[in-house]
C-alpha cells in the first residue's frame, strides 16, 4: 500500500464533499470516547467508523482490511507476552485466583493469566478502534484539506508551509528513488548480497545529490514566481453539509457518550 | 524593443567556460521568436537573466528601454511582466493541487482572494483544466503538468512569455495543442520567446529566429533568411529544417539528371515555386 494509493483514495472518496472540519471533528470526538470507554463501546466505535469508511466513503473493503491488519498483527505479536505469566513454584499460592490454566516447566509454573487476558482484550479493542478512527481521517480527507484546516485554526505558518512542501516533494523523491532502483535492477545491480549493498549506497548518494539539485531549481522557480517569503495559495472548493450524515454522527456520538457514562455510573 | 541584452557576460561559479559571452540580443515586441542552439549554448541562462534570477556579470539588460533594477519591488514587477515557463514542470509546480498552484503567483502579488479566485477560474477554463482543478499535482501526467505550468505563468498576464524547451515532454498531439495555445496567447499581444532545438517546429511557428552558439548570437532574422545561411548552420552542426533539405536534395537530383540526359531540363527549382513550398510549410 503506497502513500500515493492512499492519497488517491482520499481524493475519490464519496465523503469528499463534506466539510473537512466536520470529518476531522467527528474522528477526534470518537477518538476521545475510545480513550475513556470500555471494551464494548470501543468495539462499537470500531464497527461504526468502519461502516463510514467502507460503506459511506466507498473505500474498497480489501484495502481497508489490509490497512487494519497491520494494527491487528502488531497486537497479535504482543499477545503471548501479555497473556502468559510465569512464577517460581514456592509462590504458586499467590496466583491461584489469577491463573486460568497452566503447567510446570522446571522450577517454574507458566500460566494463562486472567488479568493478562483482560488487559490484552482492552488493548486490542482500544488499538483497533483508534486506528479505525485515524484511517477514517486519512482515507476520507485529502492531505491538502487537512492542511487548510490547520491553517484556518491558526497552526503556525512555518509548520503548515513545511508540511505542504514536504507533501508536494515527497512524491518527486519517491518517483526518483523508484526510477533509480529500476535502472539499477535492469543492469542487475541487486544480483548478489555485496552488489545489493553497493547499489543501495549508490542509490542513496544519488538521491542526496538530486535532492540538492532539485532544491536549487525549486528556489529559482519560487523566486521566478514572485515568492515573498510567505507561501500563500487560494482555492475555491465548495463543501456541502449533509443532514443525513450530520444526524447519524450526532446521534451515534451521543449514544456512545451515554453508554460510556452509564458504564461509569453502574460500575460495570 | 521589449528586452535588450547589451554585451552581457555570465559565467557559472563552477564552470571554466562562460555560459554567455558578450551577448547582444534584442527581443522585438509582439513577435514569435525562436531561440535555437545546442544544449549548453546558453539558452536557459539567457532566460534566467531575463527573469532577473541571475545578475549579468558584465554588460546590461534593458526592459522596455530602461535598465533592469534588482531591488525587491522592481524584481516583483519584472517577474510579473516576464513570465518564465521552466523546462521541467516538476520543479515549477510547488503547491499541492492544480488550483492552488495557479493561484500561487497571484497570491504573491498580494491580490484580494475574490479576485484571485476569479482569475484562477478564468485560467482554468482557458487552459481546459476544469477536470483537473482540484486534483493533486502528483496525480497528473507530464503533459498535463506542462499545461498547468503554462497556466501558472499566463494567469499573471505577462507581456513577455519565455518558454524553455516547451515541447520536451510532449507527444505530437500535445505539441500541436500547445502551438495552437501559443498562437492564441500571441494574438492577445504577448511576445513569446521559445528556446528549442526542434528546427522544423521553429520554422513553422516562429517569425523571428535567434541562433545561439557558445554563449554568443550567431544569426538572427526571419526564418527564410536565417535558414538560407546553410553553410553557417552546418558549421554549427545545427542543420536546417527538413523542408529546406528536401528542396535542396530535389534540386541536386534534377541537376544530376540533366548531366546524364542530353535534352535541356530545369536543373533548378524555379524560385517562385520554391518560395511557395516554403510558405506552405511555414503556415501549416
């Protein structure tokens, strides 16, 4: 999954016409609820925001699941460390209530911990729910619109300008790197291990050289186009509010907040 | 005269040879000029000097009769009047969407937002960019990027348009579209100078030609006059447009035939016919 693909998806999502501020706010509210809520609410958030991303925005399910599987894979790799505990035999009594099942291994007793399982479940639900929220943002709001929101809410200009230039030129850099890589491949530059290292070194050196060259050219262009020390652009995008989506978002968030509150009050 | 170079020298700090040597060149107002020469003959340097990006080390540049000044305000003014389209559109497009990129130059002039948006809208229609307007720049093909970079400059309504190898990244059809666009631009009173090494293109499009070699002006004049100087052009390894070559070959073939045959044939293409053929190729 390259960054270019994600970018293209964001530009062609069906929620593109909604104001980016609203989408961003929606995701942030859900993210906050995720942090304070319990597992069932977190799972509900993950499910609900996935419906937004896949069904409402029309992001291909396969792409979405592949992105989500990254988080799940990280969670799975840390699972053994979370759920398994070990203790030396003389202290076996102290964990009687916590142990689910276990076996002796030499002088030790390895067991599946109740507390560990609980912890792993909490971690998993929270991780999946919060990444689903983040994916909603990056898959439905193009980066340029996130930038313009940042500009409007008063993020320092230097920061937004830097991000804008990085966003523009990261693709030029990636393209250059890909072209160099292909050129090296076509001359068998990565045939053996030693060659591999040598070619990679060349590639990085060339990238640096071309970056410097590019920098010189771009500063010429910026001057030629009347750069005044302050990078300003305009756009004429028109956003449409949608009652239907607005209602669903408000209703859903209220319900989730109430559920979370209820959890706290009743102490379940 | 719109822009005059008087005995201008320029040498890059890292290079042993001068890029321009005592170059004197005058760009006439309202013409379509082609700047011909090999790679490294100083075409790009000339453009960067004309845009006030470099300062001549010797000599002077005059814009509309008065010497070029290099303070901030004069430069801003000059760069609005002299539009430069770089060879590689990748380095010219700096903002992230097409629309924002076109607005960049106007925003730099400090115009109010409604006027900027209105002029950007006009440029987008004029350059057939409506479908691309909100797309990010890195989603475009090279031909499309080239079109955007021309719109970037034309939105500022310059009096002089400098194009550095504008057809370098274009296919046949895109080249033809670009030429049509340039004709329209010239019709509104903009002077155009195009650096190229495509002789056929220069012949069929330009009405004034400069030939540059090793930083010096070798020839200038109308296409017919310049390309009639075949010997000089051959010496520079530039050659002449295909139509001149074809006509000369035909004339040669005719004269050879006349030696073999006894009867009298025209061993030359008659002058009026030759001129008519040349004209047909010029305005095609």
